[in-house]
């Protein structure tokens, strides 16, 4: 119910639905506070036993109230009601039930608890073997899991961002705000990040007095001051969820989650924060106590009951008992009593303490042995035997410093026996995280104020920054001490340790009995702390329980560590904008526009889009276009954009020595204006890349690489330049994007180019023979480079112009080529022609093949050192039976070949032992009228003419093929020299 | 033979747009060349640079602009970029002069410039640029190279709220989209 | 991670490419005795310490320099960053 | 202890009082026939097969931390035998066959779940490579099929077939691949090795090897000296550290591989799906979490944790491949230390010290290899001869130039 005099009731009224029913709340509510105010008791079902569960906490530690938020593609499962800022039109529903949340058929599991305790599934479901996937597992899978995904693409937008600061302050409670005020005075950049939509942290939930006024006054002043400072930035609705190396933190900002209208702005922003230091003012999280039937709706953390009452005016019940092992529980009793609610009793597990409130009935040294009310607590029974009728039980097992982030770099928490609490242990490295306030294990406000002053001022002193004055605040006085009475001894199978994963005291006992005693084994066997809350409210209970069983204490038992993220974060938020078509950038070639106009079909080649073929009217099938492009090129002239090949400008006095070293073959004696084919190995002697390198001047070369390897080759060349041969004068510039380059191939290529170049005589066969190159001008003075190289085996050139002219040149070549019936061709025709000619490409140089495999071993010069030279001499590279590059034709010429088929000698079975090689590249050759292939087969060069089987078991196909030379056309190279 | 006229195509065809008060426009230039400093000739190159461009050769991550509006960026220990927006004698005079000391590579077509200008530019850049944009770290006239949205970008700060971003021309469409989305998302 | 580039200051590690053990700087002489053994050692064997490690990083999305980084492989703390070519000169 | 459905019922009725520890916690004896250094999946499997198949039971497994605390306890649980190379494929197929009977053999339900492994391809040359690989699988007796887009639309309709940057062109499908509940594998092997007399000694770190005249005769540990006739090292992730104690450098670097799990969700992912145009693979655990991963961080590390760029890269791949997972939340990330070898393949071999054996270099493929690795290592330890299916996993392959480079990346471990 709602306290009608609470200030929240003056705010805007909001309507929302939960499980299809309409309710009202106020601006400033969370979904959880609004549900409590509307007397919604059961919000979900537990993971395993499907027990009815209510809201348990008021923050991101919530184990029970996981709901499905939104509808259709916006549906978001497993959302913690305690973290959802209420908005008008919100739609939420419970999850993980069969039937309805109030009547769940799966609750049968609760009755089977004895048979399906920790790890039961390891001991059964093994027979018969086939039944696992067919029967047992599908049942288990359907029963497990929490919410449902919509199965539709996430329609929201997400973004990322980068923030830099000197001081990152996580949390805006009193210690966070004080730290910010102090550190801001040093002039450093301060970034305050607050998970909640309001600033102030715990102060919002308490009735504390600061400087004689309600603490909210002080928050207002502090925030106002901070907002006025230029060097302070505040992000609310933002959770720092992970700490990484060297002061890098990740935070998720909920930008539009609290707005119903689907905004065009991103829903969430994943900030990467770079900071010199982090002040961790993340407060503390209350823990539960394990006792029989401690999971009923209406049993809540005491601090959360207080939060709902103080901050939201929302009461879960009106007859309240408090069960505590520490002083803080009593404060809840006081606050609620002051609001006029009936406090049935404070039950404090501690004997021999002074009652902390005289006006409230209390029981000291007693425990709760039983609770009543399956769908909402009705009564509790004490160890003394008395039974109290209650409609809400506030439980406090003490407070745990919220040190999640300090564990992300594997910092081991250390046990503080004083406050029964794990503190940040650091991890021996400068991890740049400095806890303050409750996160540092200081729980009383007057001490938090003095300690925060002390910690931050000494930090400022250590950093030799300008010293601010300490902040003098007077406050209410708090008192806190805590016991470790966390686990009940009766009815262990109904005493819940981990509410979300339904881990009971009995499960801990069973783990112990079966030898799973180390904390890690306990976690893995019982699933303690492995739910979506990472056991924020329960881990200590499990450890206390194990300590009790082992007869030792918690610090001996140790703890598992928290792993990032602090709260679960949408996978989309990590992807940001890099999804769909924007998953990776798209690179377009200079001829892209012209090609689009000619209806080219494009293909992804790495990040490039290249024209694959250019369909013409009436062509229905890709092969028709490709065959035409090949034939037209071989008969006359074709033009293909080859800009994507890597181009590296190499200049310097020692270029030729450098090239001799990075290629296996020699380049020093390459004359100016000539091109040479080069082979690169990796240092392990395996073939790496190939391409042509042209010499434009004494100290100037242009290297080409394959498209795929362009950045890698540059990286390796830079390695050689800087790390292996730093005394050479060599400079490397990638010019892939700077030059548009087109292959002009076919018998009419020279005639076409002669129409373009400014001095046609310069490129006659005599002046410009095969493997010549030259810088020249075209079209009336435009700088260009011409290379007489041929991938297709035809008379062919590659012509390069500065990229800005590329589009126009492609157009010009096609229009000037009309008289020759010039054709643009795409990567498919390019591939067909190179296979016909027997040139290798990525399918052949795949990182596994050697120069020897490729039949290029003679290219490894033994006159000079080169990368990979020595290790290519190893025995395994030079065995007589290695597979070598060969050509293959189907014996029945009308048969199709498939790349990836394996080669088996005729009459042998297709087994691994009989495997002799494979087909690497296959094409239909329109020139020859049948399929052809390049491939590798053992001793291929000696087996020309032999017939073997190309086996494609995936298609259950065997094709007889003949081993031939890889050069299917013009093996003597007359055409390219013509 | 009929003389063919090859028309220049700028990567973004002269794009210009205002989104959320941020002016986004293709930064056009006539020439962009890189200068590599030959091994152990830093002194000679410094003299040549001063002589050719009239300004001292900048230190790494710093820039100069000369009276003809020509920009010089030092992007590596032995590497500079020189960008000529529109000065007419650049190719005929400046380049041959620089050639006497440096190795020159023409990169005019290789890079695409985008100028972003406006009060909210920092907010926008925060969404894609991992660098610290505080003027204490990234002063006016500084030039840095980094990665934005998977792309290599050279970022040059002209004023407090005005930057020029150079990215590879082949992917300039994707990069422009990144800038547009960033501007829209703030 | 952040790598404090000796010329450019701290830069996000995502601008860099990792190569590995700095022994790769010391390529054997191909004409030396046992050159094959030396190349095998150079190419394949690693000390791989749990602790301080000298390693090579390439500032691919930056100034294209190869860096020699001294880093602890257990804590990831970076102790020293140098230009690889400078250390070669020494 | 024999487990069964009946036993679970019976114990349930009795209040679960009769369960016993899965393995003893013995103190080390002075002498053993064989000591296995490393109580992870491979070490425990080795001990089990030595006892079961080679009838050698006087064995100690010494483990630095808690049993199963290495990569068996922090992997993404995938089993498959979709390898290309003849040195690998038969070995992994052998392993898959052992997985298929493991639960019955160990009387422990490790939830071997053969729901299939799918590798998506996005280009013609990727398809060519997958065809070659699929044929290698079939030739070594494994199962494989090539699925076209239509088949994929039926099998995994939630992939982005419409709007993806790199279009989905098909997939290589191995129906017998799947997942296993990883911790339970260690526990099952431990239980059965223990019941055959193997001493599993936890919290017992090997500090040195006892070596005399080039022969190893035991180990020094934090629980004292333990002698044995043979010592088998099986500590992938820490191989260099352990072998470094006697000055042996390995062709191995240690790298961190991160893994991720989402919050629990009702079943959506049928088997294992691997993206071919980025770094992302995913399966869904029986508890409902999407278990996913990608590439290693790429730098040498013993930290068992990683950094943000890889998390982003993996999630980008995930959302690109199947945009419906976008609203699922990442719950937990963690990291394991990988023995990244110089050609991406493992080593099961003798060392230059007599009676000292080595098993490591599993890169991030070690989990699926667990049974076969244990079996083959047991074979080597018992007979001094390599098992036929692991006969190429030798140290000297680097010297001989007989590399087993499945990915074709050469001697750069962080690329494998």
C-alpha cells in the first residue's frame, strides 16, 4: 500500500500493466516500489522449485523479481523490477511458470525437492544412452532457463562512447558526493557515475539528518555545487559494470529505457571510461539469513523495506517483524514505527546485547524456525515456540561492502572480522580503485564523513595536488555491529541460501558430504552464486554454512571472486552500432558507381565490395554473364577493377636490399621500368603472399600484394624495416586507396590503351614489352602508371591513375573500348581466367602450402638471406611425396568438378590413409568448354596424364579426373608476350 | 584521337549538412602528399621544409599552416603529410622543392577529409573517438592518428570546436555515416 | 589496456597489434654455424614467463611504430615502453 | 559409489544421508609407478585410462589447486571433430567416440549432448575450404554435411539472412558435435580413477622434478617429495611454468581466452553455431545461459581475465549473426590460460629427460580432446609408444618441418 502523505504522491501519476492488469504509480517510482504500493505480492517463480516469490530487495542485487519487460521485439527477459524506473505505459509480466504466476504447474518440483537437490542430474538419466538428447535433456532444458527471448531482431539502437577523467567516482551517496566535492577542488576532471535515476544513494532511503536538516537538503546543495563546476560531469542512470587494465572502466547508461515512446536516439550507451583513479563509493549490499521457509513473498531485506517506506512511501505490509543479526535491523523497526506501522517484534539472533529500542517488542537470542503463508507470509514461529502473525518480515543478515569491481582484476577480498564483511584486498598491483564509505567497510554515517575526508585528503596530498579544506558536516549518529548468525540449523532443505538458484542449506550439506568443499567446488556443484545476481545477497550465507560444516571460519573457507559485469548488460550494448550492414565498414572501389550503373552484382571481399559479374539483358544465370565476360576478354578486351590489391610505395636508397630480404627471389638487379613476380614466405618457410613489384626508379618500387593480405604484408614489412634492418634507408607507404588500378586484358588491350595514353608509341611491343612498367600521362596530362602484367594470360596491362580519376577512367576505357566490343568483367571472370592460366590465388596460398607445394621452390634464392629461407629447407618441406600444384580435367568432359574434393588413386577407398590431395580452385572454362581445376596431389608434376578420383563425399560424388599441367591455356605464354 | 577529359570525383562529392547544430562538410583539397624523411637526414629535411613551405618542420603530432594555406602534419617520427587545399603553384614549385630532401608519395586520392564544426562537436566525437579531447592533451593545431568505428582516422584540431577528420577514401562513405549517426545520437 | 607510447603518450591498446616475444628482434645470421637450429629456436621456442615479459606491439592505427613493451603477464602492468628500432641501435 | 535413478530415489526417500565423497583426499604415498602432474580434465582422464585400459593403478595425480581448477573448469564446453588435417581429424574423431560412451563408462552424467555443431560460411572460398574439411571428416569416419541457405533457414531461422554485412551462404554441419557439462567431466574421471586406486592429491603444487643422470624419478611438491617410475606433465596453461623449472623452453605461449555467459533463457539455440565472418560462437547450456566466445585477447597473459575490446568484438559478431540475442544480457565473463602452440596443434610426447613425458599445447581446443588426450597419453606413458591417432603430436615436428597448422597462420601463436 502507499502512504498517501508521502511526497511522491504529489508527482505525476503513471499507469502501467503487470501480468495484464492495470495499475498506477508515480514518477519517481521503480516498478518494484509501484508493485509494492499496489499490493502485488507474487512477482515471479523460483528457478528450480517454482516457489512463489516476491520482491526481496530494492536494488541491482535483486534475486527474485525478474520480469519480462515490454512486448514484441522489445521484450526484455530477466529484468529486475527493482531497477526499472517506472514510466507511463510500462508493460511487465512474470516469467518462468507453466500456467500462471499464481498457479504454476511446475510447482510440483517443490514436492520433489528431496529427489532433485544439488547435482541430482549427474547421477541419473544415463540409460538408455540415446534417451539423453531425445527425452531427458529436452525436458530439463524446457524446465530450466528464466525468461524468453522474442526471437526477433533487437529493434533498438545502441551507441558507445569514450570519456576521459582524472577521477571517476562510482556512486553518489554521501561518500561519493564528498569525494567529488573534495577532488573537484584540485582542478582535476571529475566524473560521477550513479546507477540510480536520482543522486544521493543511501541518503534517499534513510531519515538521516545532516547539518540540522533532512539529508536531502544537503544532497541538493552538494549536487548544485558540483553541477556548477566546469570540471565535474555527472552521469545518472549509469552503472559502472566492469574494471579493466590501466584505469579503464565500462559503464552502461540507460538513455531512453524510462521513456515509452520509441526514441530515434540510442537506448543505451556503453561508455568506456579512462581514468587516472577511481573512487569506489558503491555502498554496501544487505544480505539475507537462511532459515526455514525464508523465501516467502513478504520476506524482504530490512534495509529495502526501509527504502520502500522512506523513499517511495510504499509498504509491503502493516504488521511487520524484523529478523536481524545486527544493529541495522533495528533502524528499520524505528523508521517504520515512526510512520505508524505496527512492529510486531524485532527478533535479534544475538544474545546478551542491549535492546536498541525500548518502545518495540523484541526477542533476543532467538531464531525463526518456521514461517507460514505460501503466497504471502502470514506468520512466523520463533525458537521459543511463540508464533507471531505478520504480513511482512524484514530480514537483515548484516551488510556486505559492494566490492564487486575490485575483484574484476582478480583482486581477492579479505575478511574483516570486525564488521563480518569482505573488504577489497587489492591484488598487489596498482589497480587504481580506492573504496570509500560503506564500500570500504565503514557503516556509520558519522564515521563515513570523517573517514571519507581522511581518505580523500590523504590521497590528494599523496598526489601533491592543491589541498582543499575538509568538509565539516554534522550528522545523525548511527551504530552498527553485526554477528555471523546467518544459517539456521533446522529444516535445511527449506532454508534458502541462494534464492534465485534455489540453493538450500541442504544442498550445501550435500556438497560437503560429497567432497565438494572448496568454495569453487561448492559453487560449481550446488550452483550457489551462479544466478543473474552473482549471489550478491547470498554468497556470505553459503560461505558461513560451509564454514560451519567444516568447523572453521569464513576467512579460512575463502570466497570465490566476482566476475564482470557488475550487472548483466545487453549484448547489443557491447555491439553498439556495429551490426547489420554496419557490422564492418564497407570499402568501395573507384569504379563502384560506374559498375552499379551497369547493374554489377557485388561480392564481399574482406571489407571491399567488388563487382562479381555484370549481367546483361536476357542473362538469367550468373554463368551466362561470366562465360560471356571471359570469352569477350579473350577474344577482344576486358576491363576489371583491381584496385583492391594492396599497393605499397617503397622508397629509399636501400630498397633493393630490403626487397631481396622480404622476397625469396632477387630484386636488386631488376631494371628500372620493369616488373617482377615475387614470392614471400613467412619466417617458418611457408608461402605467405605473392605479387608483382615494379621498379619506377633507382630508389623507388611499387609492390603489389593480394587483397586479403594487404595490411598484413605492410605490417610485416614495417617489422623488417624497424626491427630487423633498422639501418636501411627504406620507407613504406600504403597507397592502395590512392591509386585506382584496372586490368585491361585481351588481344585488343594495347589498341584500347593507345587511345588513352598521351604517347601511343611508347607502348608498342618493342617499347613496352611483357613485364615492362612506366610512369606516363594519359588523356592529356593526367599522371598514370602502366604495368604490362597479365593475370589472365592474355596480352594485358594494368593501368593506375590517382583515385580521384578512377571513376572517369573506367568509364572512358569502356566508352573508348566500344569499337572493340570491350567488356567490363568481375571477380568471377577474373578467377576463371587465372585458373585457366594456372595462376595461384588465396585458395592455393592458404597459409599451409609451401613454395615446394606450389612448384615455386626454384624461386628461393640461396644467394642471399631472405625471410623463411632457412626454415624452408626442413625435411618435411622437401619430401619427395609432397602434394604439388597440378591441373585437373574431368575425364568425362561434361562432368562438373567441386572445389574441396579430395583426390584418391583409382580403385582405392576414400579414407584418410588414401588421401592424396585436393582440388583447391574449380571453374567452368568457357574457353575450353568444360570444367577445370587447380589442386594439389602427391608428386603431381610426375603424374601428368594419370587418372585419379576426385571424391566429394558430402555430395556422395566421385568424378574421374586427369592430372594435367596447371596451365590450361597458352602454357608457353605467347599471348601475354604478343 | 579525341582528347578525353577525365573528371575528378571527390570521395563524398562535396557533401555538406548540418545535424544537431554540427556542420559536417567534405574538406576538399587539391593535393595531399606524404613526405618521408630519409634515414639520418632530419637536419637536411628541416632546412628544406622551412625553405619549401616557409614554416618550421613540426614535431610529432603537431602541425603548421603556411601563408598559402598549405598544411603540414607530422604523423610519425619520419613521416609527414602535406595538404594543399588550393594553392596553384604547389605541384610545380613546392613539390619539386620538397623532393630535394624528402621521399614523396602522392596520396591525394587516398584520403577523404571531413570537417566537423559546432558547439556540440566534442559530444559528437565522444561517441567515436577514443582519444582524450581535452585541450590540455589535444591542443589546437595537434594532429593524431587513431581508430574510429573500425577505421583508421587522422584527426586534426583546427579550433576548440572544429576538427578535420581524414579517413581512407575507399571507406569514406562508411565513415561519413559514422559521423552522421554520432551527430544524430547526441 | 593503455600503452604509454614513448612519443605519443598513453593510447588504447586497440590501436595496436600484438606480435609476441621480443626475441624476434634478434634474428640469427643465416650463415652462422647451426643456423637451422638457431632459426628453429628463434622461430619456435619461447620463455613465456609468468611475470615480466618483453614483447613487441605494432601501432598499426597510429604512427606505425613497432614498440618494445615490458609488461607483467600476471598483472598486465606495463613497466616500460620503447621504440623497437631504438633498442636495436643500442 | 554406483549412481542410478533408483539410487537417487532411494536416497531422496532416506533424506539423502547415504551419499559419499566422489573421491578420497589421500595423503601422498612415497612411491608411485606414475605421477601425473595436473589434476585437470586431461590429467584425470590419463589416470583413469591408465587404470582402466592399461591396468596401472599405482598412480598419483598431483594438483596445485582444487581438482578441475584449470581449463576444464572454465571452457565453453564444445565437443566436435570437424578438423581438416590428417594428423588431427582421426584424433578428434577418436575423442568424439569416447565422449559418446563416457557417461555410461564413468557412471556419471556429464550431459554429453550431441545437438550438432554448425560452422557458417559467407564466401565461395570459405565454402571451398569447408567442403575440403567436410570431406576429410567423412573420410576419417566422422559425420558431416553441407547445408545450403534453405536448410539453414529451417535449422536456425533466427540468423540474419536479410541484412547481414557478410551474407550467409551456407554451413558445415556436424550433427554429432555438441556440448558437455565441463566440470562434471573432471568429477566423473576423478570418481572412477579414485575407485580404481588412483590417489588424487589436491592443493599439492609441483615445485620441481627429481632428475638424476638425465632420468626423472619423481617430483618435489608442497606436500613433500614423491617418487615414481614415470612422471607425466599435463598442465596446459601452465606448461611453460612447469617445464621451465628444469630449463625446458617450449614452442608455446600462454594467452588468455575469454568466455561469456548470458542470463538464463528458455531454449533458443539448438546446437553450437559458429560465425564465419567474425569471432563468435554460441551454444546454450541446459541451465539456459547462452555460452559464447570468440578469439583470444592476443597478448601473453596468465591473468585468467581479459579486456574490453574482445568482449565488444565477440558481441558485435553475435548481434551481426543473430540480432535476436541483442536484448539478452551478458551475465558473466571470465578467462582461461591457453597453451597456444606454434602451429596451433598439441603435443603428446616424451621429453629429452627420460621418464618425463609432456602433454600440452592444446590452444583453445583442449576440452573436446579430453578423452582422447587422456587415452593417448596413457598409451604413451604405459607403452612408451605414441598412440596411432596421436602419432604426429610430437616435439620434433617443428624441426622436421611437419607442421600441423589447421589455420595456416604459421609460428605466431596468437593467430591460431
